């Protein structure tokens, strides 16, 4: 990455399935991601528990002696529903509180294959970046083309002028772990000048009124 300034990333939040998926490549990629984070001395933030790909990546990070933080809604801990978190665990009351804490405690975000919950988390972080709530890099690890359809849809939305080319740059993708982490480190946030005027605070969702048509 000669000639490119590198963002310091100490903690990455990983969104991924609580299932392992049909393709063993997903499991292998989750373990490899944990290995790469460990070797790069990057700690993990994730959704807690030990199910599916979530358990794979958290186990691998812990095996490489990096810190693991699971942020989990209290409802999931009843009757050991999702298994024991690998590392420190923080219990929260709601799914939204969980996502806010993930955003605040992480320096970047990676999505592995997953279902509706993974997609919700991914697009929530993209939306918040677009609204200038955070300026942290977000990427998908496109294992065996898993995210091809999603990336094509996003590009289609750009062509139909529902997503701006500037906002499209928020979502990074790569087919290998090292390439993705390199891209996250090289990411430079380009805020929308209009949306950068929005005023956000932890205690209020009130924002400055803008007499503009915003394509969100």
C-alpha cells in the first residue's frame, strides 16, 4: 500500500450468520478472517454467542490471543439460546442498543455471509455513514460470489438514481480477507456536503432542517 495513508484500525465489528451456511467455504472464510485479524493485532466486536459463522470467527480471534467482545440482547441469553460468548460479553436491552454500541466501539465493519439480521446490520451501518453519523469503513467479504446479487442491486439503484455515486463508495467489497482489510485501512470518507450539516447528538434525534431534496 505504498503511497496510501493507512487508517489505524484496532477493532473490527463482524456481522455474519448464526448459521454456517451450505458451502463449507463460508466456515473456512470465517476462521481465516479471525486468523487474519489476530495476525494483524485487531480485536473483534461481534453479536455474541457461538453459533454458526459468529462462533467460527470469534473462536479464531481468541485462539490468536486478541480480545473478543460480544454485544448481545439479554433475550438471547435466556436458556443459553445462542451459546457462550467467546470473550467478554455485554448484555443490552434491545437490538437497536446493540447496533449503536457496535458502531461506537468499532473502527470498521465487515459482513460475512448471513441472513436478514446480517443484512439489516450491514445496511444500517451504511445508512448511518451516509447520514454522517459515523465515518468508519464498511466492507463485505464476497466469498464464492455470495454478495454478487446484492452488489448488483446496489449498482442498479445507483443507475436508477436512488443511491448517489458518492454514497455507493461507502460499501467496499473484496474476495479475500487481506484485500478487504487493506481496503478498509485505505478508505477515505467523502461526506455529502448537504448531509454533513445534519446535527446528531446521543440525547436527541433532532436535526437541522434543510430545504433540499435528499436521495437517501
